[in-house]
């Protein structure tokens, strides 16, 4: 392979000896196997010394150790970041390239890698992390509660606005998710509700007794509100009070298929 063909706009090209170049992309090509290695550097001369060092642990050593290779500079750039971007392009586009690591990652690619690494780490250390979080939450319960209250009070409007917006955008998805979850965990939910009811039975009774007047007032207010609201039956198009609609829909509507 001719290294000159890697780039039509090469302004520097030397092989088999070291030159002083700043912010450049360089390469090694093995004359025996055709393997290619690409790199980028701010100081070409110093970087070449490191490649030839016996402690070199990058992939270039597989080419250099054979002793039969071309060494060349492909292109120079104004900044090292531009050089790394072009090096990354060569690594991904040349089939004989032996580089194992990417030279440049965009912000989106780096975020995606970090996200995947975090997920992988969590899956591998799930029990340890959960145990640590439980212990930490228990030891700092009051501090965490106080911090959450403070944050909520300072960002109340923003949080409520975000919740409303999120609910509107994901309304159908949430309904579908809730429906599937209830079907898949029907027995577990029933068991949980029974236990919860038995556990809080006495508390509910006490609360109702203490707030009896308030409950009666709210019930009357709701009933009065229903009397003033009218709805239309979608089947027979009859207008009626909202309080009567349930019985009409299930018993008296002429379009209902009676069993």
C-alpha cells in the first residue's frame, strides 16, 4: 500500500527516517503483512523514540519488531485535536489497521460509552451498591430528607411543570406500562394490598373518626358538583347528570347488549 494515497492533500511525507513535525498524523506499514498502524502527536521526533523503545506496549510494536516497515507522516494540522480526528478517520476506514483504540470520540459518543460502562459496572456490583446505598441512607436519613425538602421548595414550580409536561408526552406509554405491570404482577399486588390494608386498618379508622366532619363536607360538595354536570351517552346520545351516567351506561341504555 502506498501511504501517499491515504490523503490527497498531504503536505508532509517522509519514510524510514525521523523528521521534526508538530501536530501531525503518522503511520507505520509492515512490508511483510501489509498491516498499518496510525498515530498522532505534538512532537514527532519524541514520539518515534517511544515507539522504538523496548517498553513500547502499543500495537505498533508488532510492526516495528519485524524490522521491515515504512514510517511516514501523512498530514500536519494546526491543532492536535484536528490531528486526532483525522487519525480516528484513518483507523476506522483502513481495513488493515491494527489500532485497537479509537483516537477521537465526539461528546455524544463519549456520553454513550460512559452510560454503557456505568450500566455494566452496576450490573457487576449490584448487590454491593445496593447494600452501600441502604447503609448510607440509613445513616444520613435526616440529612437526605432535609436536603430533598429544601430542593423541592426551591424548585417547586419547575418540578411541577416538568411532571405535567412529562405526563402529557408519555401518557399512553404510562397507561400501557401500568396495565402490563398489573397483569404480570396481579397476585403479588393483591397480596401486598391485603397486607397493607390489615396493617393500616386501625390507622384509617382513627383518621376517619378524627376527620369525619371534613369528609362529610367534601362528599356533599362533590355530590353538589355532580348534579350541575351533564354528559352525553356515546351510544344513545342522551344528555343526563354525570351522577346518573354510570347506571345508565351499564343498565338502562337501549344500545346495551343484555345478557
